[in-house]
């Protein structure tokens, strides 16, 4: 990073120590705050994929409506991400991050008290607001702390938090859910009630995590300009700025890139536990390999994106390898092959996410990075949100999960090549 930490950036360019020894205490704290928030965010969302069959039975809805619970959450992420991103640009990254974690913890827990499908639908929509806000405020907080040359690695490690959360959801479903096996209507509610615990985590964020040095420097420069009577040519609301002519193309293209990544993810992820349950297979071994593969893959590909391949080349390679994993992942009746396929899809198909947070944040200047990256990420999530409902509707019409997932991922993977319509962002400065 340049500007307030320009000396650090220069020093790190010749630092030969292992990367983990180059990270300061403040940088580590910022990382863990957002990483752990993302883990619990992922747990709260992904637990739905394991209990969607029970919800269907409790409220007597078809699979399209069951899938809509995932869709509405992802769509409302756009609203939450836009609000929190705008707030993060104006008041700093920490406050919106804290409020977002409190918000999604509350409405995830309230989901367990739903007495009708409509009530559950509303709670999942409100949950989506906080889910979107956590990402929009949290990712800039970390990436503005870390050195430029390690931004891709930080990006991959952060995204790995999503798969740790998914793995945690799989473990809870495997070991806690059976304790309520005789009362499935109560069991799925208990899964949601666990979500209240992360709210306590916000106390640590408020007291121990430092504000972004890049944002603080940008605010200092703004105050200095105002004191000198110089005009600041920026809208008061940063959301307006990303739709002005010079940034509009960036906003649209970045949204399409993230949208294609989201379609890849949700075409594979949302119905996969149901695919396993329908086939009578235990979910934990397959999901463990899938998520461990993704944890390793996102960190590895995020690191690789700092090299000659860059962000765009890395996305292309992982997309091709992800498509090549499909026959092992879904199109086999052999348990061993399917287990290998789960690990391959995690490491390659999900590896495309390793460079995504860095790329998304590198597209926008500091003054609008919160709302710019937050809006594009969650507008992309809104595009991807169509996948759970679409694949559910295809199943209602007789198309198998295997075929529907294959078609959806193939089309989404090809569409991901819109990343080449924009610039390479590796090494881009985060000047305040």
C-alpha cells in the first residue's frame, strides 16, 4: 500500500522474510476480525442448504419456493452491501462491520421462530441485509491494511473463511442435527438458533481492531483540503460516484465478473447437500473434501494471482479446471470418484474466488471503495441468487440436479471471461 503506509510498502518490497512474519499486529487483528465474521456469516447462510428439505415439509412448499429462501437472502445482500459500503466510505470500515454482524446474527436466530413460510422468507430477507453489510465493510478493512504484494494472498485466505463456515455447518448437521432427529420441525429451528453466538464477537472488534489506515489518511487529506478552502470534487454520498460516467463502466463490468463467479458457486453449492441426501450418501465426507479443497484452493490461487498470471489469468485457469472437474464431481456412481471430484471442485472450481476480493476492491478508488466493491459484489450475488430458485424449478420439471448443475456451471464459467474486458489490477496502489 502507498500513501500512509508508503514506507512500509517500500520496505516490504525487499523483505525476504516469510509472508506471515511481514504482517503486523494491527494487520493480523483486522484479518481475524473479518475472517471470523465471514466464517459465522457463511455458517448462518449455508446451514439452510442442509435443512431445506425439512423446511419444505414443515411449511408444505415445493423446491422452487424452498430455493427462493436462498435467492431472497442473496438479493437482499445487495441492499445491505450498498448501505454498509456507503456508510464505510463516510464513517469508516469498523462501525458498519460491527453493526452488520449484530444484524445478521439477530435475524438468523429469529428465523428459527418462524411460524409460516412467509415469516421465514421475511427473516431470511432481513438476514441478507447484514450478510451483505459484513462483506462490504470488512473486505476493504483488511485489504487496506495489508501490503500490496500480499493482497492476493489475503484475498484468498479471507474467502477461505466462507468454506470454513460451510464446513462448520456440515459438521453441526452431522453431529448436532441427529440429536433432534425425532422432531425434524424442531431440528431445523435449532440450527438457526445457534446463530446468536457470533453477536458477542462484535465486542472484540470494537475494542481491538484498528480502523483502516488508508481510509484515515483519505479523511485527513479531505479535512486538510477543506481547511485550505480547496474544492473537493466528490459527491457527499459515495453511491452516486460509482454511477458517474468515468466509473460507470467499471461498475458494470465488475458486477458482471462477480455475477458470473456467483453463478458458478451457487450452481454447485446450494443443491449439492440435497444431491447427496437424495442419493442416500452421508453429506459430511463429501462436503469436508469439497470445503478443504476450497480452503486450500482459494489461498493458493489468490497467491498465484500475485504472479505472472495476474487476476485475469488466474480466473481463466481455475474456470477451465473447474469445468474439467464436473465429471468427477457429479457424473459418477463410484463413491471414490465422487470424493475425488468433491476435492477437485473445491480446489479448482471454487479456487476462482481466491483473487475475487482483491480484484473487486482494486477496481475502485479509496473514496468509494466501500460502496463500489460492496455494490458490485452483491449485485453479482443478486445475479447468482437466481441459481437456487432456477435449479429448484428445473427439478420440479423433471430435470435432475446433476444435469441442471452441469448446464448452469458450464454457461456461468464461459461468461466469467468478461473479466478480460477490464484491466489487470494486480499490484494496483491503494492511494488515499
